C-alpha cells in the first residue's frame, strides 16, 4: 500500500466556475487530445463509430437542471441548467492512493498532484472503487488505470511558452470557467477566487479534502418577476415590440396568408 505525504510543498489544483461554464465540452476534447498524444498510454476508444461506443476520458462534463432555494427576494427562483465538469480532485487524503496494492498510485510531495505509475499498475481497479467521485477510468486497451494528471507534462515544460504551461482544459476553455494555481499560496488566483466566491468542496462528507474547488452558480433573474420600485430594467428597450401590427392592405394580406 502507498502512504500519503504528511504535507506537500505546493497544492496545485483547479477552480471551476459553475456560473461561467457553458457545457461546450472544449475541455473534454482538449484533455482527450493532449493525453492521447503525449503523457503515458493513449486514451483508447472502443467502437467509437459503432452501436455501443465507449472510451477513456480524464475529464467529463455532466449537465443537470437544478432548482435554486427560494429566498425572500426571489420566492420563485427559475430553474437553472448547471454544467458540471468532473475530473480527479487531487485530494489531500486520497483513498485511491492508500488502497493501491502495488504503489502505482501516489501523491507527489513537491506539488500534491496524484499520479499513476502505469508500469506498476496491474489494473485491479481498487483505486476506482475507493474514489468517491468516479474520477478514475480503466483503459480497456491498455489495461491500466487512467486519471487527470493536471497535465504535468505541460505545466513544467520550459519548451512551451509560459502562457501554455497550464492544463490543456484551462488553456482551451472559451468561457474562462477553469482556473489553475497553487492553493498553498493565499495570494494565488485560485486562493483568491475561492475566498471571494465561496469555493466549495465536492462531497465534503467523504473527508477526502479535495484540492479542486467549485464556485457555485449565481441565481438567475426571472423575466416574469417585477423589478423593485425605482430599479430600471436595462433589457426593457430590447424586449419591446420592434414593429406595429400592419394595417390596411398589408394587414388584410397578412391575415389571408396566415389562413393558408
């Protein structure tokens, strides 16, 4: 069994803004591409164009329709479509590491990233059973367990421009919903975002202390709710009718064509 380090020098991880994510899956595609062409064994697909396609992904996006809690200011909040990206959260107390019988799964002391040494992985799947987030996937073609590496081969690659030394999903996100940094540094961008927006742990009751944080979606306004007295709706000019109902010959022609 692998033991976890008592402390790590840094805590590299992601902040994912659920208010900004549009569910475009650009992060999924870029993650699949980068990790198939570069680090470790390729992420294989089985019958990708067949009747029952399947494959290995290190990052997936799930979409849910959620009903926010009612408040005095918004007693009937509108339902929201929330896009929820999910990958390895690089937990401080990672059960996938301690359950590994060969030591293939380990947490790095220098940056806190959880990785899999694929040469030592026997494909037993115990780490996948231990992970409460379902963030590990067995590659059917390679017979080894795969997981998010935070693109460790990118973030330390000095041959890349500095702007590209972030995980592929962060670099690709068109909405700017994904942020990468060091949570051990209170002045880092991810630490400040977490403090300002109330960043949340996924399933904190599991006591895994995930490094990655989620920023909750903000409640959305409803068009059918009256605005408070004195507040001007800036959308009103754009929601008003732009043409008047036709009259005379054009009005008769319009009604005649509607009957056809």
